[in-house]
């Protein structure tokens, strides 16, 4: 009898507990929703892509765009996989002194030819991928394994700015992306207002991507930056009929006899390599820019300034100052760069940082710019 009473009491208690739980939440819509929230982002090709509301692990195929995401987001925390070329702009450079997490990013998921290892991306928990506009097939494959992709491009100013806004929408940082576009517009107007292209004493510029004489200044952005800055760049994509891959011979250098030579950060070469004729098979001793010590290593911050990206306005200022120092003497690109990194990245920029960004050591034997 006692056992029967104990069982009855236990049963009643259990029923009471069930009733209490039912009373606390008898509506299905009050149950936790484990489905991840999403939002729609329209990419540069007009594709409406459903992406995570709170994206956490991004794979970035275009080399400069790791720095774009970095600047718009304000950190590397949501970057997961990048191209090896983006990592080469980090190791031993300015950004390495400011961000240790960047060194941990995967560089194997994205191949040298920009293809994506789909299986590895899925295993790595990539939840969004940024691809070049032409990578439709890779985008389709990634989408099939549940990784949404956004296609962007930086071939023109218009597409660059649109792509910034796309990244801003993805990250929930629309205001920061808009401010970067505003900074570009302000800088562009400031330089154009001087009408430097009307100058009669425009210096001839040779912009080299590497020591093998591949050209760098013949893309849309740098060619235009040289033009509005008051320089003469004889090499553009139309004239070369070879695009940004064009390489010239030393005979063409002698014929051009440039007033200024700019050295990209896509190679380790520095002005002294030309001044001291250290590059095998090349004799620079008779070239005007070398004789007058007007060979300059281009600045580099969170990425290479001579590639279209968030630091392009700073590159435009620097170029204008190099090409027409008297006309643009009020420009203080070093102060503007310091403000840019402090405002956007919240870095405390030191004099040592500035020296590294502006390649002061590499340019120490060149005619002073500032």
C-alpha cells in the first residue's frame, strides 16, 4: 500500500511538472530558432546572394581584397583564407607589426591561379567567399556546397567603389565603406582641381612591377593617377596591346630615358639596385632618372599602394607630390597616411611606422621627396 501511494505521488508530481512546462511555452513560435539568420547582398554582377547575417569566416580570392575587408571591418578577425600573394604583402611588412592574427590565415585553400579548393573550403567552415567577377564556375561550385559567393571587380573606379559597398553590406559596415568612397572622391577632386596634366614640363615616368621589366603603371588606375598628377606615362593598355602583363626591353628604356622610375612592391628590388647596376643583364648608368637619383620605391601600408584598393587615394597623393612637388606642395601625404591608419584602423602610428610605410631606407639615396 505504501509503495502504491509513493508511485501515485510520483506520477502526480510528474504530471504537474509537465503542466508547468506546457504553461511556460505552449506556442511553437517561442521555441529557440536554430536556423542561421541571413540577408541578401547584391554583388557586382547583379546576383542576389543570401549570406549569413553575421558572417564569421571569409575566403578572399582577389589578392588586394584581403586588405579591403581588413580596412572596412577594422580587423582580420573574420578573414579565414586568402591568396598567398596577400600573405606576401604581410610578412616582414608594416601590417605584421600591427596584427598577429593575419599570420594564421589559410593560404592553401586558394591556389596561385585563383582557383578554390572547394572541399577544403567546406571543411574549414568558410561561410562566405569573395571571388573575381569572372569566376562564375567557382562561384557555382561553392554555392553547391553551401558557401555563398560574392563577385567583385576593381577594373574601374566605378566598379571599385561599388565593390567597397558590397563588402560593407556583407560585413554590416556600410558606413565605413561609404567613408572610404568619400575619401577617394575628396582626394580625386583635390588633385584634379590643379589640372596638372596641362603642365608643359611633365616628367616621363617608367613604372616597373618587377626587375624583369614588367610594367606596373599601365593599368587604368595608375595610368590615370600619373596623368592627373602631372606625369607622362607612355605605356597604357591600348598602346601596349598587352595589358598589365606587358614587359619591355632595356632598349626601350634607353629610348624612353625616363625622368622618374617607380618600383612596385610586387618585387623586392630597390633604387640602389639600379644605381649600383646590381640587376644582371641590365645597365642603368646612362638612364636620366638613375643619373639624377629619381628612382623611388612605392609606399606600402596594409597592402601595396600601387594596386587598386582602400589606399589608392594615398597613392594618388604620393604620386602627385613626386611628379609635381611645387604644384602640390600643400599636400602632406605622410600626415594624411598617419590620419588614415589612425582613423580607420585605430593604429597608433609611430615615426618608425611612417619610415616603413614610405620605404625611407630603400629611398635613402634618392632625391628627397619631403
